[in-house]
C-alpha cells in the first residue's frame, strides 16, 4: 500500500510573518513540495491567524491541482471559511489560544453534537473528513459514529519518547492497536505531530496508517540543509 505524505507548511508562513513581507511564500513552497513527491499540503487556519492567513488559503485552494488538507477548529465561522475555499480535505483539530502547537487530540465526548453537525456538512460537500484524536479505541469508535471518514492519530507522545531516547514500546503498541481497529471499522488512518525521520521510520511499519502529516521538522530540516546553497550564492555575488 502506497503511503501518502502531507506536508504542513504553516511554518513557512511563520517565517514570512516575522517580517510582514512576502518571502518565503507558502504557495511557491507548496509547489516545490508537490514537485518533490509529497501528496498534499496541510495548513492550519488558526483563530489568531498566527501563521497561515485567509489569503494563503484562498491562493492555495484556487489552484485545483493542489490537494489542500485544511485543519480547523470545530467552529462554525471556520466551517463557513472552509466551504468558501473548498479544500480537498478537512481535519478538525482542537485549538487553544495560548498553546504553542496542537497539544493533543479532540475531546470528542464533550463536543460530539457540534462535531457530528460539522462532519455532516463537509461529507455532504464531498470534502474528505478527518478527526485529530489521541490513540484511544473509544475515540476511534466515536469518530466512526459521528460520521468521520478518517482519523488522524496524534503522535506527539511517541515522538517525544523517541526523541528523548525513552521506552516507547507501550505507546507504539497502543497506536498499532488503534490503527488496526480503525481500519477494521472502515476508517482511513492518518498520523502526525512531532514526527522526524526516526519516528517516521518506526510508525511507517504500521501498515494500516495510510497518511502522515509532517510539518515543523521538514521546515527546520529544509533550512539546515539548504542554507549552504544559499550562502554560496551570496558569496558568489559578493566576490
Ligand atoms: N497533524 C495535525 C492534525 C496537526 O495539527 C499538525 C500541526 O500541529 C501536524 C500534523 C504536524 O505536526 P508537526 O508540525 O509537529 O510535524
């Protein structure tokens, strides 16, 4: 089974916004990402618009050759924006104003009526639906009941364990069990958050996981890898 890679380009916008100018441009980067073999572009339109802005979403989704996976909070204002821009995929994520990044999965139990209603809207509009959840069998069962077509398992905990050289076997077993169960009940399984090369190699062994969404590490690694090329260009200009 071919695994899909979605690249989250939020932090290209973070870098651009640091200067309030146009460079680096998320749209240009999205084209490079797809040319390099990735399958989709993920962006999270946050309530505070700290990275991706409405205009970025508009520009990205106006090119119908770009499969855009839009992450949004379970909020009707966001649903309206999503419907206007028509991304290929939607992933509902929890959102806290003061968090640095998405810290965990959705609280499905608490928000089930709202989430069910939002999933119905996107399913009706032929936009693939996904819920960002913790690796929990209960949440997977509920995701199916609420009408989601996919789930994305939050891999933050195992990623941290792997990076810190801690024992991750319990978390890996849990994720594996969840992926098998989700696939068996007809959900497509995705995974993401905090992943790097090592985490990806480990989780890629779970064959039920069809798609990985990776952001921060790819952007950071791209800077580290490409800086010598760019510096050489400047040295050539100057000497
Ligand atoms: N998947 C989801 C649902 C996310 O919200 C994020 C970003 O928080 C990612 C994947 C990518 O995480 P990271 O940037 O840590 O790779």
